[in-house]
């Protein structure tokens, strides 16, 4: 007996030893494999392929899908057509939008491919045919909010028009058609242009009625609308006059009449860029004018980069000018009298509009928006009758608006303290209280690290078609509210969100038209764990939703700015069945498509994974306590081949809140947002990158950001693999403003790259952007001072980096564009000169093209120089000449582009 036990024990030990050996072997293989992978570099950006951020497509019965892959092959797009299990697949290079249809029992897909060929594919089989010389293919849509397109329109270069019923396969062909134009509000009619004759085609009867002859001068029509009252058609057309091309608005029923030409306008514009909408009684047309302005710059176009160095003996002598910005304004044209009237003042902008009302944010009694901010009457909401031009003050502050209805007869808005919800009726010019949020059943939850900003408390998610019901969210849960108080406000997620700290949204996306009987699925995001999932609503009062799926995935768009490519399209539903396509990804897996029928079982249908070729990244959620006792979060990014026995330099990335992007599938590129470092590139090349949620309280936003970084350094310094002697920081715009201040307070930061920022809040308070004062941004916007400069000068002084420039210990690289229309170049020059005079190590990269960020070869150049800067100061690599020597460099266009093309 004892012997048997000994034998069994020996066998178990050997088995476990073998398993352990195998496990360790696999770990070493994986680690070795990561060590062998190349790091991300400039070539990676050009070779990276990814799921197109545009929509995916699913056919009517949910059995076939289509999606596009960007940059596969290189510099091209591939359209993939396949079934759900990928047993049948077809691909098309640089194809247009796929259109699914049914012909009897067959499922068909129409695709406009290369060389003007129309591919007609019988889904699931080898059958397909191609038709050459096709000019375009499109869906003709109805004009109600919930209608589905019925007709496929195919125009050929041989002047034929084919219309196919996408539900039945019924086909109609018309000859000698030059152009086809869908008519908005046209009762299922389209315009046909043939040899300068205009005809209308009624889709319900397929009969053509010739309307009028346009003569030889009309060459094209860019927009057409039809009156449902008098059936006149109004168009924007291009006409040849005296060898030139003039745009005009015309109308016709039996004869064509010119109403207005671009030469008749009071401002310089192009009519082809107008929007064209009929007013309520069809007597007037609402149109937008974009005023064309001549741009004048003092910097020569051949000088894209000027490098300023602290080693230079003098400042670069340049005269910088802020460019003028084009302006857009709404006008009304009376179709009977021809009178053109402006509806919009210079200091107002349009929030929404329809055939009767124009909703504006303005203060017409005091057009100076800067004075409005100081006097406490910022951007009131005004409504203007689009026919008469009469304007009314609603007395509603713009910042309190929750939503305007799709029919625009109601506006939902909050009280100044955000504790009450009201609805304003535009027709009766009256408002009514809807809900007291502070005493609502269950109470709304608004706990947040930025609790002193009431504007962040609530969000309107959607509305019923007639706006009698609206859906709003507090921090976590979704509430259904009747705008006429016919039922009590209902928490349709039953408080489950607040209980579990899960933010809920509808899968349809935000600000949508929603019908209660069609609401079933919602997305959920756990703000603590950062897990995301799908839930099913329980159709009953105050009931908790049912969890269907939850994982460490990124499945719903989060408000984070650390990557340009984090927008997730809403799920796409098949027309005739419960089948959906969703987009999902994670830090380790790029965005891919998944198929589901119930949001519980997710079937992966695309298999893109370019990350496996490179030394990729990992992400870790870090929690720590701020000096005020609040728990804060941030993301620590590491290389895939991370070795805890080594020392790594650490760069802080600064911009608002980032921790919600813990599982985000980042895509590498030269720069993010035109000015920010690319996290995958830096982490892949041996840096650690930390993205904290910035604590920025009102009145002390930059002091709070400093407390965030300082306390994070204390937390992270406990990790032996972080080299606290090699700390850097990078940020752009608001992130640049915070970074600029942080380095004046934390001497342990060795290197900082500041892009498109402002270091002087005192002078900045009275600055402007694109013709508008920035006071609102300083008082209530991102900068969050809460008071004016004259009310509290001490907080502007306390939060201005320029006041503490002498305390900076870091080497500083500043990037700014000459034409920055948001945060002017002059502040960057002042901050550079302050550091230069103080004997600090500072460089300024002045790019003379673009505004508030760089693109193209300028982005490549800045990306390279920022990397060289951090590599020199944090990685001990060799310094390039522009860092180690005097520069006063004015780099010409030719040498600039040649240099950057040679780095590839």
C-alpha cells in the first residue's frame, strides 16, 4: 500500500515537473519572441493597415457583410465581401460603397470598382458579372427620419440611367440622360438633365415629365429641392457667362427663372457651396454664405520651419501676422420678391434650424461677445423666424441647452444650477418645468473628480420622434422623461449604473431619434475597472438591466484625446433580422469586426492584427491618492518586451482625462492630434509613458495639474524599474498649457516638449481666436479660472507659467505654428525669450504652415525632432546639430522636404 502511494507520488511529481518545465519554456519563448520583434519606426506608419473607421455593412438577412481595410495594399483600400464564417470571401481594391439587394431568393451586392466597372456579385457563389463604363452608383433615399432607401441608381458614361428596386430586383432603364439629381422633399421624384432639358421622373409611376429647357448656358446642377405646396423646384446651378462660370439659384415649374446669381451678392462667395432649404410656407429659401477672404502672410511659402535656439545671439527677425478667417452666415431669399435678407449677426452662430426657425447663440443687444462674458450674459439663445426675419430672446443661456427637438418646436434646457430641467416651446414662446433633478426619485448621480463643474452633470442621449419623451443620463444611469409631465421621470436602468459605477449609453449612439418599443440594448462602461460590455434593458419601471457581455475591451467611444483613431461606429443592424455588426478592440488587438445576434455571443469576422509584427505595448491601470484625498487614475504604457530588472525613462502625457482609454487599440502614426507624441512609438522604443487623469479644479486648474503629476511621481517612484532621473513631459494645446506650468513647479522633470500652448494667462485673458474673444475659455472653459482677470488677478498670476520661468530646471522644446489662430504665436515667442534670457536650455520650432498643429511633411519633421530631443536628454543618445549648435535656422521648402523624405 505504502509502495503504491510512493509510486503515484513520483508519477505526479514528474508530471507536474514536466508541466512546469513546459510552462517556463513557453514563457521564455514568448519573451524571446517579443525581444526579437522590431520597434515601431517611420516605416511602420506607412505600412500599417487597419479597419476603416467608416461604417461596415450587413445585408438584409444578416448572412453577408462588407467592410474596408485601409492601406492594404499600401496606399490603397481593400473592400472585403464575405459571409459570417469566412468560408466565402471576395475582395476588391479601391472599390466604392457596397450596396446589398435582393432579387427573388438571391442576395446580390453592387460594387463600383476600379476603371469604372460595376461588379454585380451573387453572394455566396462564384457567379458575378462586370459592367464597364459606369459613372456612379447610389441609393435614392426617402426624406423622413426613419425611411429606408428603396432604389439603386446606376449612371453610365453612355448616358443611360438604370433604376433597380433593391427589395424586388425590378429594373427600369432610361436613355440619353446626362445627369441625375435626387430632389429633396420631392415626394420620391428625381431630376433628369438631358441636353439642357430638365425632366422629372416620378419613382412611383416611372413616368418622365419634361419641365423646361435650360438653354446652352447651364452646365450642371449641384442641389435641388421641391416645394410640397406649389411643387416648384429650386436649384443651385452653374452657368457659362462670357467665358467664365457663374453660380445661380433658379426655380421652375414649366419655365426656368433665375432668382439670384453670385454676382448679385453683397459679399464675395460661391453659390455652389450654399445650403438650400425651404422655409415653412415655401415662400423663402434659407441659404448659407461662406465669405471668401484673401489671406495674407508675411512668411514666405518656401520657409516652412524656423528654428530658434537659446544659443543664438539674437532673436529671429520676423513679423508675424494672424490670418483672417472665412465667415459663414445664414440668409433668406424671398422667392417672390427676390429680396435677400441676412438672418445672422456677426457675433452669432447657428445651433440648429428648420423650415420655420433659426436657433442662434448671440446677444443682439450687445454684439461684443467679450463684454457679454464680463457682464454675465454670455451667448443667450435667440430664435429667428426664417420667413419674416423677426427675432426673439428666449432668455436661455447657451451653456444650459440640453437639446433641440428634431422638429425644432421645442428646446430642452437646464437651470443655471443644473438642478432643474425645462422645455421651451418656440411657437408659443413659453417654457414649462419638466423635472427637479435634485429631488427626483433615486436622485441623479453626478459624482466626479471635477465636481465643481456643473456643466458636466447631465447629458441628453436622445428623444422620441415628436420630442414628447427625452432620455438623459446622469453620471451613470439613463432616465426617461416626458416633456409634458404625463408620467413621472423613470430611471430605465434601475440605479444599476450608480451601484456599480457603470456609465450606460444607447447602442444607437448619442442624440438620436429613439422609439421606446425599439430600445433593447445598451452599452456599459465601468469607470473603475475600465471594462466595457453590452446590457439588455428590462422593460419595466426602475428595473436593472441584464448583463450580456463584459470584457477588457474598447467597444464604445470614450472622451479621450491620446489617439486620433478611437471613434467607434455604432452597431450596424441587418434590415430584416436581429443580426448586428460591432467594432471591438483592445490594447493588444486592433479594431476588428464582430457579429452577434444577442450581444452575448460575439463572433469575430475580421482578423486584422498588424501589431504582432512589432514590439508592441501593454497598458496598466494605476490608482493613487491625490493630496486632497481623492483617488485618481492613470495609464502606464510599457513595451511588450518590458524587463522589470531594467531602468526605463518615463514621459508624462498631459491632456485632461485619459484613464478611460486603458483598453483602447492605439494606432501608431507620426503625431496624434497634430502635436502630441505617439504613445505606441515611444513605448515600443524603450520609454514608459504615463497618462494621468488631470485634476483641474476651478480657480486652480494648473496648480491642480501640478499636484496630479507630483503625486504620480511619488507613486511611480516606488517602482524600481522607473528611472526618476530621466523624467519628461509632453502636451499640446491645453495639455501644453498644463505641461508648461508643471515644469515650473517640479524640478525633477528633465525634458519637456510643449506644443501650441500658452504660458501667460494674464495677457491671454484678453486675447482672441478666429475673431472671437477667449474670455469664456478662461472663465468657464478648459482653463477654468472661474473669475475674470480683474475680479481675481491673483489666480491668473498663480496659474501662469511665465511668472515662474526662473524655476524651470528642464530642457524645453517649444513647437508653435506662425498661423496659430487659437493660441497665437506671440506667447510662444515670449516664453521662449524668457527662458533664453534666464539662461535655460530652450529651442523653439516655428512652423510657418498650418494652425494649432502640423500635418504632412511638417508633422514628420516635428515628430523626428521631438524624438531626437527626448532621446538625447532621456536616453543619452547623440545630439543632432540643431540641438548641439547655434542655429538661427531658416529651412527652405526644398531642403525640408528632401530631409524628411530621406528619413523614410
